C-alpha cells in the first residue's frame, strides 16, 4: 500500500483533491460516500475531504463516520477532515475519534481545525461562544500528547479530571482553517498548515507572506498552504458560470456581490488549470475543490485531467 502523506508532497508539486458529495448530491446521483471516495482515488486525485458540522447548519453525516467510510474505501489518497471544531466536543472524545480515524486511514489523515461556526452552533453544543478561541488553542496544544498515548489533564472539565490514554497513533498534520489574521497567527504558532477557503490567489499570497514571517518569529517550520475552492468544470450548456457561482457565494455569506468574483474555477480544462496554477505562485501546495454543479463523477474525471495538465 502506497500513499502520499501530507509531509511528502514534493516542492513545486500541486496536490489536487475533492470535497466529497453532499447528501443531496448522493441521493440525486445515486452515489454513496464509499463509491465517491473510490472514484476520486481511481481517477488519480490526491486528496478527499469531508466537512464537520457538530451542531446546527445543513444536515450532514457525522464527519467521523463519513471520513472513516472514505478511508475504508481507499488506500492511497490523503483523507482530510476539513475543517473540524474539536473545541465543541470534550477533548477526550475528540482525541479518541481522531485516533480511531488515523488508525482506519492507515496514517493518511489530515486534521482541519478551526474555532468556526456561528453562535447557534456553539449554543447547540452547550459550549460558551466566547471561549471558542481559548478552547481551540488548548485542544491544539494537548491533542498531540493525547494521541501519543499520554494521560492529560483536561483544562475545561471538572477540577482534577484527566483524559486517559487513547491507542497511540502518529499525530496527523493539522491544517488551521480560516481566512482571518487570527487563523494565520494560529497556523504559524500551532499548525502544520494554513487552510483558507474561497479566497482569490492574491489574497492567499498576502496571507502566505504573513504566515512565513510569523513562523520565523515562533521558530517553527513553515506550514503548508492548502486552499479550498469551488467551481464547475466543462463547457457544456446548462452549467452555472463563474458569475452565477460568485453571486450564490455572496448571498450565502452575506457579502458584497463582488467579493467572490475571482474565486470560482470554471471553463475548459486549460482555463481551469491556469486558474488553479495561479495559486502556485501564492505558495499553495494543496487544493481541495467543491463542485457547484454537474455530474459529480464526471466533474472528478475532469478535475483529474486538470491535475494532469498542472503536472
């Protein structure tokens, strides 16, 4: 069994992956998660991802179940949990879930982490919204010790509570999600990667420069830069265009109409390859794409062709 671990992407190589289909797409296209993950791997992609919505938001399978399904159906691709919110769960439970996933994935797991979600998500989990940053930093500091099999005192549990050891596993690389200066600072201090989403290459390049500066200040190795984007590949009639997708994103995020105009990846293979390649100059070495329309399997095949052009 061979796979490309997160730390082994050669300099200058862009690893390309896909966000697994939503429940609505799975139902409409009769496509299970296992089949989707297997199709992405067989097409030649490098990564598959599934998001984490512990409470609130759109209906979605539990991330651990979805990622375990994807890991069990594949043997080479990196499996990205993007982006999780471990601070919403008891730390001992989060560690056990991560250790179990790393075991099932044979060491192919990458853990995306952010203190994200709106107030309603934190309220649904019974965790004070104002503590999201501190709890996230605490989780990032303590998870490596827990995953190494050490018993660790729990900072937010009852006085004297301690998390017992979980089965020791290699600590997965951690990508810090978010586009904000706070996310960049957290990635420089505590992460193995920075994972912004839906940001144009110029914005990512600016953040990557700041990330490098802060990594030097903290005496740490430069974190990798991974980007989450969206789009639809191909030129057949009926597919949404870049302007349509950008307008949808703006409406969903309550942003100005022009905020996402340079984000969607659309068009033929050469055009899509050129847009993705623009991220290379911004220091990006991994890209995960969520499809905004079209037949999911066919979109994966086209993305694999784009990946070949990028080589």
